[in-house]
């Protein structure tokens, strides 16, 4: 695995996102794939596909599988932040409308994997 660290938590103030990501990079790397590993350990099945490190791409992969295997029900478990990364994929899924694709989005009201940035109200949770 290659990781490019474009951030420095002690760096210049002109790029605040680099300071946030610089401080968050090491803990993120330590957590990489934890949910995937937990699902694998809980109950691995031959038909499961465990994806790591490609946040937001699970629905596109699931769509491809659903279209290729129309007699098989395809479930994709996704996070709310990951869905926001590639919302255009949802319109593609809607246009194709595969009846065998079930997309479940876990809404934990947080955007944690990129550093837990704060929202306008000072929290890390969306309004509403």
C-alpha cells in the first residue's frame, strides 16, 4: 500500500484542511478496514465482498454485480458519508433500477473517516 501524506498538523496556517488531515492520518490508517474485518470475523460467507480503502464506491460495484447477476440479490451496506462522496452513482442506480439491488445506508450523522470535521454549529453532526 502506498500512502501520500499531503498534510502536516504542525504546518502553515494557510491550508487548515491539511492541519486537520495531518493530525487524523495516522489514526485513520490504524482504523482502516475495521468494520470490514469485524464483518469478516462475525460471519464470513463465500458470496461476501469486503471492500477497503475506496470510500463511496460500494454502490457502483454493487450495481455492476447486480446487472451482471440479475438472478442474485445484491446487498450493499454503506455509510452516509460514503454516499455523499459519490452521490451521482445513486442517479445511475435509479436509472438502471435493478430489482435485485438493495442499498442500505447507515446514518450515524457523522463524517468521521476524513477527520471528524466540525459543522457550522460547532459539532460534527448535520443540522436537522
